């Protein structure tokens, strides 16, 4: 009878129910129960931070039993452990492989993609696991003899009385072992059997991507006499690549604390380093010398593609592309899209204000102090975070959308934003200033799950998800939200 008397109420109720159902239908959230902690267990933030990793791997979570002093690894629906090694390294992973090393009593286990590739009893002690898409390697210490061996895909190399380090290329096809037979005599052994050296000291070594066996090395050479400048002796170092010696440079610029000869930048097919020659500052990249400059270059981005690198000369505030061209002036900071078709240039625009230019041509507006700008991984769309100088922060998107202000406790770190393949979907995570609680917003809707750890963008069967952990009672869940 009431429904007949008040038909408009029925319509409103149906409209409300329909909208509620639509909102539920639009959100597809997959929830996977990972593990329920017992009364003695915690997620092991202190020794192995909770990890969320993408694609084939899915996730790694480490739990610790505070009474048994043990830990377990939760990976791809399986539990490995318990283990009780006192000092443990974090699990290692890439998009297709993962592994860890841990011990139970006096036996150590090396696990790669779920398989025990090494089981060693004391005094043999494995450390330093490295994995690639098709290879694995680790160091095996003989604590009784005081020697070390490097195990690569099941084959031993050594023993070495003094192992400096070893390296595995990202694709797993190349490796290098740096060792010393006596003080000031360091050698590099490569997977093809070639050996270089001796060197007095190895400073840096890295493999580079691209065709051929590309690598870069910085080292002190034996028998090289320090250079005398203004009555002071300055030690020298030399840059080598697989193509030969590139140059010798000075390790110090007296009075210049910004100069650090030990810092080598590598990314993809590129390498770069600030160097000093006759006390003048240069930037060396891919075997070429750029400069000189009055100050150490900053904001270095080496890129992935060969010879696609850039940096800022802080003296002139100019942005250089490939070192030999000035792209923009009055630069505070810059960001490059993954395609490298777009360059966002940040310039000062007054007290606590910044202006944004795209490709140094298109003015995009003036914002409060820009903390960072992020491009979407598969488009030229972007999002930036601005600091309003009052404890609040605002998100600004390339299509004009703004969200905030958000009250952020920056003592817990700069708040992070994650974008989908384009900037339509976004996630923002931060610690609330008022109550120090962790908050997660997805497309401006606060998630009610007890958010923990980090958040990742994952793909399954061609579909895109935001993925994060949450805790309900003593149970840990992995949440995957389908993105339209």
C-alpha cells in the first residue's frame, strides 16, 4: 500500500540500488589469501621488508616467528622454511626469476625459482645470490680454509684467497669475477676465458646492454705516478671499456666536495661519470668527453637507448641532451617520458613557485613547489605532486584534473603516486599527518583495506591491475584491482 501511495520513493530506491550495483560491478577486486599469522609471527619488516613484485613472480612475503627466531618465505602460494640464519640477505628477483639464501641449523640452502640449487653444510657458507632470466650465481665461502669460490649455473670457479666481487649481466649471458692473488694485484676473469689486469685497485665495474660484450671499468693502475698540481700530488684513476683505455683522470679537486670520482652511472646501453682533468670538470659518457664545466653536473639521466642521456649544468642552469646540445635554460629539474618523446622542464617562478614547460615549447602552468613529475608508462600523459608549503600536497594531471590537498607526514617519506598505462588510473599512498596512519587512494577513492607494504602495477592475461597487500586480523591478503 505504501509503495502505491508513494511511487516516487520506489523510483528513488530502485535508482539507489541500481547505482550501488553498478558501482560494485565496475570494481573488480581479486583477493588472494596469502597466509594467516600465528600468535608468534609477524611480517618481517625489520630484516626483509614485505615485497610486492610484478608479473611472473607475483609476490614475496617474509614472516618471522619472534619466539622461534626463525623466518619463512611465502612465494607463489608456497611456503619455504622455517630458516634461522642470523644475518640474512633480501630475496632477489627480476621479472621472470627469483631466489634467496638462508640456513637451518648448520645447513644452508640456495633456492632459485623454487628449486634447491645448492645445499651446503658448515663450514661452507653461501652468500651473494644473483639471478637473471636464465642464469644464477652465488659465492661459496669455506670458513675453515678461508677461501671463496663463485658458483655460476652449478659450475665452480676458484678457489680465491681474496675475492673482490663478481658480476652477472642482466640477460645472464655474461659474467665477470674480480679477485686478487696478492695485495695491489687485481684481475678480472670473464666468461669467455679472457683475463685482464693486474690493477692496483678496482673502483667500479658494470656490464652494459647492447650488442657485443660491452662493459665499463674504473681502476687505479699499477706504476702510475700521481699528478702534481700547485705543489700537491693528486692520485689518478683510469676509465676502461671493452674497446680499450678511455682516459686517465684525477681523483681529487681540492676544495670541491661535490666531485666524487667513485660515482659511475650506468643504465641500459649507457655509462657516464664526472671526471677531472687538469682540475677542470668534465662529463664522460660512452667514451666521449663533454665540457669543461665550472661545477659538477647534476640530474643525470643516462636513459636505456644508446647515447640517449642528459644532465644539468648547475652553473648555467642549462639542460644538456647527449652532452653536446643545450635543450633548455633556467632549469630547476626535468623529467623524460619512457618513449623520450616528451621532456617536462621545471623552472623557478618565484618564491615557492615553479613553472612547467613541455618540450621547452609549451607552457603548462605555474604550480606550488613541484616535488616530482611522473609520466605514465605507456603514454605521454603525466601527473605531478606540488608542495603547498603548509604541510599539504596536491596532485595535478596533464588533462587538468586536480586532487587534494592531502595532509602528509613527510617524516615518513615523500608520498608516492603510481600511474596505470596512461594517467586515467592512479594510486596515491602516504602517511596522514594528523594520526600517522597509512592511506591508499585509488582514483581518489580511499581503500578500506588495511594497506601495508607498497603498491605495484601488474599485468595478467593482457589486463592491468593495481596490486597491494592488506592485513585483516592476522591474515595477509594480496589485492588486485582491475583497471579499465
